[in-house]
C-alpha cells in the first residue's frame, strides 16, 4: 500500500543503502546527511558490509527485500518468545493461547508500524538477540558469541547483555564474542587499508557522540529524573545514573545466582533466571540510551511474559494496571490522539515511564514466580 501510494520512503533504510553505495564508490560514509532529521549513518563500518548486497538492486527493490527481512524478524521473534515462555515458565496447556500472543503484539503495534515505515533494523536486533539467547541455553558457545558480537558491533549499547553471561561464568561464549568483535573491528583495516580503516572508526565514534549530545532522548531514565525531580541535573549525571542502574542489575543477577545455589533444581532455575534477565536487559536498553521510539520493540519479551503470567495466574487486579500501562506504552500515535497531545506525551516521557513501570511490575511477578518454584521444590 505504501508503494502504490508513493509513501515507501524507508527513511532509515535509505541511510544504510546510500552509505553502502558511498562505500563502494569511495565516497563519504559518516558526517554526511543521507536524509532529513537524523539522516546520518551511525553504525559501525562492519555493519555496512551487511548492506552492500542491497546496492546491487535499485532502491525500491532493495527496500522491499529489507521489508521482508523485517517482517520475518518480527514474526519469528514471537515464535521464539512463545517457545521460551511455554518451555521454561508456563508448560501447562493454555486455553486460547493465541489471544495472549495477539495481545502481546498489539501492545507494541505502534512501534512495529514505525519500524516498518522507517525501515530500521530493531526487529533484526531483537531476533538476533533472542537467537543468541537460545544458542547460549543450548551451550552452543560459538554461534551464541558470534551473534552477540554482531549485535554489539551494530549497536554497542547491547553490550549490557554480557552481564548475565559473565555472572554465570559462560566464558566460552564471552571468548567467542571478544574474538568476533576484534575481527569485526580489524576487517575494515584489512579491506580498505590502515588509514581508511582508522578514519572510518574515528568518524563512527564521533558520529555516535554527536548523536548522543544532540538527540533529545525524552524516554530515558535520566530524562525522567530530570523532568520530574531534578530539573537542574547536569549532563554528567547521565553516566552516574546509568552506572547506578547497571550496578543494581548486577546485584539482582547476583541475588539470582545466590538463590540458584540453594535451590534443589538449580539448573532449571538457572535457565529461567537467565532468560528473564535477558528479557529485562533488552527492555531496559531504551531507558539507558537516547534512541527513537521504535527501539522499544525490545520490550516485547517482557510484555509477553507479563501478559502470560497475569492471565495464567489470574491476577485480576493487575489487568487494569497492565491495560493502562500498555495504552501509555503503545497508543501514542498522531493518528489516534492528534499531534499536539502526542507531542505533550513525548515531552512528559510517558513512553519511557510506562516501559519502566511495565518492567518493575514484571519483575515483581517474576519474584512471585521464583517463590512458587522454591515452595514446589
């Protein structure tokens, strides 16, 4: 429909496509606007190699192929989420389970529409992170480490996913991650030469810094604290707050590890904790980094877990809370509520706040889930 109506803009994908084109012709890749707004290429030099095959085709055909990849990533992400939830958390047969999955999708539908309209790669990051999680659970260290490295080389803030791996001493996965990251950094030096390779990486780092400083980021934890509590907070506090959140995450993982060491079925509990930690860290990423709203697709696993838990355990008092939070999380569309109200909600940081509350509510339910496992054990 977008193609027929002449609205297949794919603004973000056009940036990747044109940057890859420039790479093949020796043109400028970074610090060059390929579109309106934040139309600068911001990803690593290695990521461009994945977009090079698209340059064989004209832009409309390349956009259609990329669109199919995004749709597949979104579809298969929910397949994996469902498999993880049913295999590890809710093994009993669930009546009308498709309704739970459908509602989980509806919760993030606004972000799905924006993702597909812009042609970003967040759905691909989501599917790769979930596949990396499954590989880690299956003790497939090489593929798990390589996939995680590809994700981090594309969007470095996914580095936070290393925390549960380090705490669980899965050093083989971490080792393959390090090897792949180093290979990805060195490869442009080999292909383009030392001078060009150095310039590409230097421009990449500078572009990320400029983007972080200039992007409003109304959904981050720092913004929420500044907007609602500490109006005069300086920029340096952003790093302090993010560090404090990471320390809190480390403590929670350490708490889970301590609980696992005392449990009778420690292996099963460890897998459950590991999966849930991965889900929560994915959902937390948009709260830590200044990003666009479509990055909140990463909250899909947490939202699905919350919906399954509330429905299966008949937490009726939570239904209204979940519905309200989901409305704030996934209903901010100019088509639904108008431009003025949508902009006001953005300034209020409603998306980030609702995401944070969804995470906290899910963590509360997971603690109840852990206690139930311990009693049954």
